[in-house]
């Protein structure tokens, strides 16, 4: 079965990417060009934090499935909340 990942609104790709990095930052996950490995050391093992001065850039492969899934789940939660707000107007 072929996958169809085509966006209904092509402009949404940028917003979804922005949300992905924003949520990862809120969760303290070490991703994105701006991350410098300064996560809280108490949770560093759980968060996959890097040593000082290191950066993963755009790479997400070092994160666990649970961490990546939590970002995707939060995106879905926000999309549903936004749709509900728009529906109520």
C-alpha cells in the first residue's frame, strides 16, 4: 500500500516544522541548530543530552521512539485544540 504524505495545505509544512522544534525545545530535547547541549544534568540520560559544546543540528536519530512520539503527540493535541477553537467560532 502506497503512503500518501501529501499535505492538503502545502504551506502547512513550515508551520508543522516550526511547531516540531518549538515543542522539542519545550520538552528539553536536544535537537535543532540552536541546541548546545545545556540540558539539565539530572535528566540528561533520559533526554539524551550531549556534552557541553556539542550539537546535533537537524538530526533526530539519537532520540528514543518515546521522545519523538511525544513531540508528534503534542503536535496532534495542538492541532485538535486549534481545530476545536476554530469550529466553535
